[in-house]
C-alpha cells in the first residue's frame, strides 16, 4: 500500500519513501521471522542484528475498537480507534477512518485495510499524516 | 523472609486542590505518617518517593526537596516513576530495602499535582505519557480508550452489560461518601453514570477516575524495629511487582495482573478466599470487573455477576474499594498506591469509622500503571495482615 500524502509523518520511522509514494514499514528478523513495529535493529529472540525492513501488508482484522469524544491536538472528536491484527500476525494500534456512523459500521473481527491520511497538525502548524485503517470488503 | 510491618500511614485529602503545591502536600502526608507511627525524622533510614511528575513544575530530585520539609535528609532518597503505579512501587522498594537487612526503617511517599496549570494539560500529558507515547499516545489513544477497547471485547464474549459497569461507579461513590478524604463524597445513581457524558464508548465520564492532587505516605519497619514506634503494626505478608509482557493477544487479556496476584498469594501463604477486603485499581469501571477475575475473587467471565450480586459492597462478602477507589476517592497518580495501603491499614486497625469492615484481618492492594500494546506496564500487589 503506497500513498502520496500531504504534510510530514506523525512519526518518521513508521514510514519509508519510495519512488511510487510513502509506505508503512516494519522490521522482520531474517533468521526467526518475527515482526516488529516500529522498525528496530536487534531481534530480541536471536540477539543479533538480523532485521530487514519490510512493507506492511496493510490487511488485517479489527481486534477491538472504541470512539473518543475527547479531542487530541489536531484530531477532532468524535474519532474511532482500535487494535488491528495484521495478516503478518502482529498487532497494531491505529486510528480508524471511513467508518461512520461508528457504532453501526465497526464490528469486532471485521476485515480492515490500511490507508495513509492526514491527522491534524503539530505544534508548529505542520500538517501531519499517519496510517489509519478502514473497513474492507476483502475477506482474504 | 524478614518480617516487616507498616508502622505509620497517612493520606492528604484528594481533589483539585488548586491552592496547594507538591511541597505542602508531601509535608502534610509525611508529617501525619510520622505522627501516626510516633516516629522522628531521624528514625527514617532510607526513602523512596513516587512521583509521576504530572505537574510541569515538579522538580528533579523531588524526593530530596519534599522530604527536607520535615527534616528527613542525609539518607538515601530515590524518586520512583512508574506511571500510575509509582506510589506502590515506592512502597515495594521501601519494603525491599528492609528485606535486604540493610535498613530497619524505610519511608515511602507518593505525591502528585495534576490540577495545575490546568486539568486539560494534565489530560494531554496522560495521553502522551500514560503509556507508549510514540506508538499509541501520539496517534490518539488515551487511558479511557484502552479500557474501552478491552471492555468491548469482554462485553461481546461474556455476560456483562452497560449497567454492570455503571454499578462499579455507584458502589465506589457510595463508599467515598463515607470517606472524609475522598474527592467526591456524593453518591451517584445508576442512571447518572449511564447518562454521563461519553468519553470513550462505552465509557462515560462517571466511568472514569478524575484528575486529582494529593499525597500519601507509609513508614515500614522490620520486626526488631517495630517496638520503636507507638502504633499497632500491620504486617506486610506479600509485596510483589511485575511488568507487562506485551504479547499480541486477540482478546486483549494479558495475564499480568493474574501473575502479580498469584505471586502475592503464594508469598503470603493465603488465597483469594482469605482476603477480607481489597483496594483495587479501578481507574475505569470496567477495570474493576476485570480485576475481580484476575485476583481470583471470582472465575473468568463472572466479574459482572460478582458486582450484580453486590458482593464487593461494604457490609457484604468482600468489600472492594471501601475508600471510594480511584473513581471517587480520586487518583493523584503516584499517591494512589500508598493511599490504598493507608486505607487497608486503617481498616485492619479498626479505625475506618463509618466504612469499617467488621473483623477485617487480611487486606489486599492492587495498583496498575501505564499501558502499551494491550497490556498494563506495571502491576503491584500487596497483602497486609493485622
């Protein structure tokens, strides 16, 4: 999943620039296959610098969700968020998008897919982008 | 294991105490704990000071500055920061210091100022600092949201309804109405909780602990040193601290609290059935339901029924959060863990007044701190006996 969002990343190391656009990356241990997000250098299982940077599939299921009625900096309430289990097997916290009305659209266990979108502004007024997940038709 | 006891304990009033600062809150708690023990500042040999540092004016080496107010100086003093478990962690380290045999008398203080400069700033700090700021806090997760997500799965899987969550708040406000040091000494109704302003679906504002200021202090002594003090000792039968394991769990239900509870029961040689009363970390209503199960007060999936049957109310089977808990007594982060100890000490000494649990012999405290990747960062459990 690649995108060409406006602004700067909410956290730089979540993303990688490619000629086709921005993508979200994780570390995978080339020895034991474990995934880590965000990227890191050393695999705690193999105790070696065996990591390779890999793009995240962006496909997963919604473990659980909630809706915040309190704002955060540039994020206007109400907004939805949840834990997502990715196809790769690891879990990730994320904002949820394209899912209103929340309590109707969002279901525990539903398939979701990753997008890169704007997320408010930082203290200096820079537009931020981040990854989010939205409901997906894809059951695979 | 060396036999150790709490020989002094105290708590300031909790609340949004705009006119008070870290120093005078600490001064009051330490002064009252020394008086309670019949101790002199020079009796204290080592001290640990919990501080979440929520107030931007909280200085580095706050331990030295806070304790100097009462003339406790020259000795080793260490600040402990472990999120909402900072206070109980300071208490655990004070206990550990006496356990080593190196010291006979140790002091644990927890102090937190959250209402200044503004509660909004405190809430923002909690979002970014209450857990994994980089990965979760900066992306919109905040403490009520974490427990809301766990509650959602739980309520889908087990017999637990919205009103069961609300009943926790009703109970703890009812208990707090009997506690002159509590932030909210007014009862609330089930309807008020269920209709309270939404914070994180399904949790409303009355399902959430407040922003609070306050301090609490405890003095611990070895068996040999207990006789130096005039108070009735309350024995520390278990003191346990564990950390989260942050596994990828589909049910967001890690075993961190269970591990802490199990280790504490083993250390004390007692079981959940022996606990007469408990102070548990009810940061949000749902959390208390989950902790009934984690601490073995009931089976997995039966937490909601436990509150529905009224068992944790004062005067019933096993009163939980007789102080009002975090929800109604208030939650000045680093003060909370030691305030829990204070409540149990009052109860075991028979000094809890209108909220006294008759015949209480063994009490438990459970304090959690921080959150990341679906797991709690720090859990401490203490078991005290008269």
